[in-house]
């Protein structure tokens, strides 16, 4: 597995997912906003929906599904790595002095759960009866949970030139990217094939970038959304690394409106085949400015790139990059249904092969419009998974696809 992807729609061979766990049960109506969630899902039903999704991928593609929790347990056998991740997780509560105590009393599997689902003071007291918790109350978090972790698209991105490890905009989500980076740098299945494009080694507190803003347009072109979650400076550094690597020739910076329904570039459009794009009505025309990065020269190991501001809509850019472009609007353009289905990520389908997608069953008008164009649509239940406001693409991190 070379951990490089040259399309968004080549037949899926391997994917990383995270089954929602105890971290979801940490959500309450009172802490959900603090934990960057917009609702309080029912975990049992959510897990059944996610299991259906996972099984569907396996049965229809034969792809290997890697589970984050299992991979995490495997790399945590390295005590130095476990110490590092546990200490980082305890920083926010000011309890880093308990790192070794916790490691000594929790099994490796329990540590993996602690790093994803969090730990409360009263739970830790069961393991450490004489715990000195300072001013923390029993139901305070010693380690905060990561309920957004089932959205595996955000913490990293796989491109034709290598891997972007995200620098998450929200502090509460940075540990998600740290966990994935630790897995890929240390797991025997991956560590020899990681070409890290970002963050640049030695850069502390790098500018923010999230995987949902990265879309592979073709073998030679990548688009990155300059959104509320991805900073212009990060795009510049990624573009420089990608162009220097040599596979990609063009990197587009797409300036997105600062609105909730444009949170990431993949909420604006997804690519389903070499000439087919699914988008929210008028979204492509709403994006009126893009910038193009190209390689200027590499001299004495110094990389120089050129940035050109294009006064063109995203639609015009896509028409240049994708010959004979065909565009389908969510709900086939019906404004009422499109607005409703876009709220539940109607354009955020997951392509498992050319013109073959997985979509939420609730987005029935979009699904029918796709079928009318000859796209095979496989539906998954979505009453609980959709409450996090992310679609099937958001929940999956493809690691290997057939080359296009």
C-alpha cells in the first residue's frame, strides 16, 4: 500500500474508519457545543448504522476496512508512544503528573479507549483510590472525549504526492489528528510508506488545514478549500510540498464563503467519475475566486512556487481540469429539497468506484437524481449518523484505490 491516491473515485481497495464508541455517550445537551457537536445521538442505533455502512463497503468492494481503535491498540504496545499520547491528553486538565499512574493501572486496550472516549475523575478514582484530583469535580474530564472522531476524513488527507496530517482549527479536535499521525508513523502496515507533506518537520503550531478541504481533481491537480477551517498559509506550504514532490503540477486554492454550509470543500462538491461532479445548487458559481499554485523552480534544494489569482468561479476551474464536465445538483436542483438534503450532506457521498456511491437513505431526491444519470447508489441508514452533520465521505479515509 503506497498511501497515495490519484483520484476520488477509483475502485476502493482500503479505507480507514472509526466505529462510534463511548465518546458519543459523553455528549449531553449541556456539553455538546463545548465538544463541537450539534446534537446528542443515540449510540446503540448509531453503531448499528455504522456497522451497516462498514459491512456494505466490505461486501460490495472487497476493500480492507481498517478500524482506528484496533490500530491504536496495536501501536500503543510501544510504551514511549503511549506515554507521549497519554501525557498530551492529560495536558488540558493539568493532570500530566498522573501519566505513569494511569499507564500502570489501565490495560493497553483501556488506554486506547481513554484516548478516544476520555476519562472522568470518578472513573479514574476506581483505578486510583487515593487520587489527588485537586479542584476537579468527580464528573469533570481528566481526558476530554473526541465525539467527532468518526469523521475520519478531517484529521488527514491522502494525495497523489503523499499524506497531509491535519492541523485542526479547533483545539478540541487536534488530538484526533495526533492519533492518526501516531498510527501511520508507527504501525508496521503503514510506516514505511508515509511521505509526509504537512506539517513541515520542525514547525510548531502550524497553520490549520483539515482533510475535508482537500480534493484530488486529477493525477496532476489538487484543490484545497480556503475555508473557516483551513488557513491560506497552510495551503501555501502544502502546495509547495506537493509541487516539489513532482507528481502534482497544479494546486488550486479555493476561496470559500464563510458560511456553515461551506465548512469544507467537500460540502460544496464531490467527484463521482472522471467527468461527473455532484454539488449543491449554485455552490460552484458562488465560489468566485480561486488561486493557482505552480512550480517556478527548484534551485540548490530551494523550492520556489508561483501563485496566480484567478478571477474565475470554481465551476470554470473544474471545467478546465475535467473534460466534458457533467454537473448534478443535489435533489436535482429542487430548491426546497436541495436545501433540506444539503443540511444532511446530500453532496457528501462516498465514491467506492466510478459512478458507484454510498449515500444516506434520507437524501432520496438526490439519490434518485443520481440513479437517473446511471450512478449506482447504495444507501445506508442515517437517523443517528447524520446528527453530527457529516456524510459518508466525511466518515471515510480512503487509503488505497485502483489507479485511474
